[in-house]
């Protein structure tokens, strides 16, 4: 009977050591699974950050292009106004010259010279 107890004790210790090994293996697998999940999560977060910063970069580039466009538009608007002012002044000068050239003589000397030439009034 002593042998039987010893065998039972040895069998129990073998079973116990197998259970310990199984638990250690399960713990290792659990740790590896957790690490893998963490790496995947870190990869997802990194990808999200990259996407976010890429969208920020695109937005800033668009804002910069719009700012440059507005600056150019304002510069061209000033040039357009200056050109229109010059054109208006030029047209006003031409109009004055034309109006001055079409005026009838009003002084007495000019009227006498017209009469002498036969263009007087009343004849």
C-alpha cells in the first residue's frame, strides 16, 4: 500500500507540474496576445495620426493658395483701378479738346474777322 500511495503521490505531483506548465503556457500566450493587440492598436493610432496630419497639411496648403490668390486679386484690382483712372482722365482731356475746338468765336475781334471773310451774321 505504501507503494501505491507513493505512486499516487508521484502521479499527483506530475499532474500538478503539468498543470503549472499549462498555466505558464497559457500566461505566455495571453501576454503575447496582449502585446500583439497593443502593437496593432499602436499601428492604428499611428495611421490615424498620419491621416490627421496629412489632412492638416492639405488644409494649410489650400489656405496658403487662397491667401496668395487674394493678394494677387487685390494687387490686380489696384492696377485695374489705376488703369481706369488714367483712361478716364485721358478721355476727359480728349473731350475737353474736342469741346474747345467746336466753340464759336465770341470775342468782337473774332466776329469782325468772320464778317470780313464773308461769314458774318445777317448777310
